[in-house]
């Protein structure tokens, strides 16, 4: 199953999963350009695991390298993205996105006493569980149990998943005082909100004529401040981020449709096929026509 984002980059949980609010993903990197996923967020917890390659998991401004066997827990509403940085084949990267209500209802004492303190802890944007750390082996076993249950879905799999998630959240709750904390300041939190607003604008309007001023206005900041936000979170300018997203969509259309290069370039916000081809070659190292032949 592929990640589905709405126009605000929030990940959408399928409607048929609301009764059991856990969604399982696998093999997403194989279909993502450059084995990299877009920065996005959602009001749910997330757990992901590196299996065969090294993954760069960005959470807010921090980059966490996951070696094979390492896992990461990401708190809700955190801006995050993923990129595979080593490995000969795409890492399967199994992961789950889930609500704390899978353990207990929001109005219940268990949720209020044990889950809410985790999701409201701004200083705990993520927890990395390392394969090399013996204290994390039990959590890793629970995570693997969840993946197996969600993948095969045998009778009673929901109870296995619920029990394992409950144990993981209990571990985090009991160790929250000793887990590494983020020094995220109010300035950093405001910067994340700004980048979320600007990325939302890019994702919603990339097919149109978009200027730097348009992007900055989405967060009610100056163009120079917009540039600083993008450089901090993405290592590029707002306009470069716009071009990258347009090219990612173009590559997808080259694989999935029979539209002409001119149609695809226009559909993705490029109003010159030559300019589109130059930018595509710069980003991917080959012409878009070759990409289409390889994809067929």
C-alpha cells in the first residue's frame, strides 16, 4: 500500500481502517523517485524499520540514520521524510501508522494517563531503537510481531497488534525521563509550522505558475525568511523544492501514463518542454524519454 497525502501533506488513513486504526506499509521506497519520500506529517504515531539498507529518517530538522535492524518511533504531527542512502536494492522498510486509540479510547483513563503525555511531549519528536542496543531487543521483537501480524492478518491478528503497540507505548512512557530529548525551541516549532504551510501550498498549486512570493505568503513571511526555512529543513530554496516536486510527479506520470512529454511537462507546471527536459536530466541523470522506455 502506498502513502496517500492530502493537499496539506497529511497522510490519509484509509476509511476501512478507522475501526482498527493501524495501517501497514511496505516496499514504498521501490516506487519512490530516488528512493526518497516527501516531507509530510499526520496526527498519528509512526514506527518504521530499516531491513537491508541504511535509511536517513528526517524528523523536523534532525536526520537519524537507521542501520539494518534499527527502528524509529515518530510522534504525531512531526514533519518527517525518508531517504535510502545505501543498499543495492530498495529497502522494504516495513512501517505502521497508528492512532493511540488502538490501545484505549481518548476519553478513557489509560489514554489520558499514559498515551496523551507521549503525544503532547514536544521534546520527544522521535525515539530510535537500535539493533546494537540490548535494551531495545524486546521492543524490536514487538515491532516485528506487529509487522508479521499486519502482513498475514491471521485470526486474532488485531489482538496481537494491539497488545504489542500497548507494550511499546508502555516502554516509552516508563522511560520518557531517560530517553534522549530534542532541544526544539519555540522558534524551531514555529519554523516547522511555516515550512508545513509552504509545502502545503506547493503540493496544492505545483501545476500552476508559482512564485517565491506566493510560497512565502502561504506562511505570511518574507521571501528571505522562506528561503531560510527551506534551507534549514530541505537544504534547498523554495523554488528548487517546487521544481523537485514537479519532477517527482512528472516521473510518476512517465511510468503510469502514455501522455506526451509536452502534456506531462504542462501538467506538472513546466511551460517549456526543453526546460522540463533539462531539469529532469539534472535531477535524475538521464532524459525523460529514456525514463519512459525504462519504465515500460
